[in-house]
C-alpha cells in the first residue's frame, strides 16, 4: 500500500489552505476611494491627511494607502513608528506623520525614514535640536509638527510654550516646522461646541504668536470636526483635515452635510462576515451556550456560526446583537464563545431556508452598520473595526484572495494605535 504524503503543502497551496476559515473581512477599496473623494470635496481647499494607524483601522494599511495615493492623497498619519515603516517598506514615499510623542532615543529612526515628529514637550524639542546638529548639512530636514495643548490634556505644550518651540525649531538648521496642531476632545457633540470653539481659538492664538510657517500648516480637524464643525478647517489657512473614521465609512455625514454633497453618503468599506457551520432545531426550554444564559421560549431553528470573540466579535454582544442572514436580521443568543456563536432563526415554520455554509453578516452591507454594533457593545466604531483580529483573512475584491498576514507585515501588538480619534 503506497505511503500517504503527509508533507505540508507548498507555495500557493499553503496560502490557499490558510484561508480555510468561515470568518472573513471583505474590504472594498473602491468604497475607501469614494469616501476620500467625499471628504476632499467637503474640506477643499484643505488637504486630506489620511489616518491609517492600527493597520488602517483593521482594513489593511498598505492596500488602503495605495488606494488613497491613486485618489491623489499625499499625506498620511500613523500612531507609531513601526506602522510607518510598513508603509515605507511597501513603497509609500509620501509624508507620514507619527502622532505619538516620541522617546528621544527613537528620533534617529524618524530622520532615517523621513517621518514627521510630534513635538509635544521642551524635552522632545531639545532632543530634536541635538539630533539635527549632528547630521550632515546635506541631509533632508526633519519635519516637526508642534502639538498645542488646548483642552484634551493628553499631549502638547501650553500655547505660549508651543509658539516659542515653533520659533526655536524654525531657526534650527536641519529642522522644518511642518505643522502646528491640536486635537479636539468633543467635536461631534453639539452641546460642547463652546469648548471645541475655544480649543480652536487657543490654537489660533498659538499660531499668531508663533509667526508664519513658510512650509507648514496649522491643523485641527479630525473626522468629527470635518463632519460637524466646518470652522475647524475654514478658519485656518493652509491646513489639513486628519480623517480616518470617515475614510472607512464608519461614521455618517449629518443631513446638512449630505445636502451640501448632493446627498452623497459615505460607504462602509469593511464587511465582516462568517458562515453557518451547524444547524439544528431545539425545543422550548432548551438552554444555549456557557452559563445557560438563554433559554428557548419556543421551538426554534438554531444556527451555530463560526465566529467568536477570538475573531474580534466581542463577548459583550451576547444577547444584544443582531446579524444578517438572507437579507433579514436575527438575534445572537447565548454567550458568544471564543470561536463560535449562536443565532436564533425563529420558529421552524418562519425560519429562512438556511443551510450550512450560508453567509452571516456581522456588520457591513447585508447586516448591521458598525455603529449599531458599537452601540450594542457600549463602545465606538473605531474599536469595532480595529478589534477584528489578525486570524481573520482580509479579502479585497478585484485582487487575488490573500490573508492580511500573508500579504504584508502586520503591526506588532505593541505598535497598535494609541487612541487618537481621527
């Protein structure tokens, strides 16, 4: 009897086998480009600084950045240096701003890879001046964006100190002040508009005290401000809107903004879906999943779905969420497990003609919006998208199917977003 070949598959076969999972995240890059066009139309003549930190909010930073470059986007932002290095390794040569405050010993990497430095303290300014003094006169200047503390109480210098830092760096050979900026704490909340307006005023006061930035821009608008506080980019001179959430369709234009854009709406770029892996009919009184937290009130069809909190579908959604099956909504019942979850399809006579292998949409077209999932899980859409784990393959329509891990180096766990809401 011939021996069975048990050697691992090679080449394409190995990549294909890596996709043998019921749960996938499909990313529509045409939606990302559509959203970028809408943001640029909304904010013109301000330029778009595309925020692609945390692997483009889980959408795949390299592919997203390439799609945005094709749409004319010329500036990018990440949270930490390793995220920027992924883009550089993929051939993205556009300016990249790193939002996090650097440790002084990390500054040489900024210079080597032409990354924008967030200068948020006198100590960082001192280290930057020292670094510039030791570089060759022919070296490209290091780009600095000086951060002004206006009320977020996270990173930045008081306005008077920030203005002095701008003047100091502007007079330092080998340093280019590319920006003076701040971050809004509550730009989406109309009840806090006075606070947001005061933040903008403080930034403007700092900019006036700092003097002209021949090669720089004063910038403040994140996605919420771009959606809800137009003054944040209209009141400034050459400026950026720093958008991430809007690019991925994870927020909605308010009605007044949609009207100015001929009713155009942002399109969700990610469709997080799984498949039914088991079907059964259970009787009234049967309990489901760990802790017996849900009991069937009547005889129902129960679908087991091949997704769980190990894929990024949070356990808090147990008994709260709905999913899309065959164009209808059905509730998640019982506790969500690490790898599986259960969905109540209703009484057998009313249940859809579902079969093993049928698609279940967790969020995105055909299912709930990510904002709904955020509401059910008591969080924000940023987290809903970024918590889709690396074991979930990312698929890009129009491209060869591949996992995110197989197509590009992933952001290390220690290099994920540091929480900026852009």
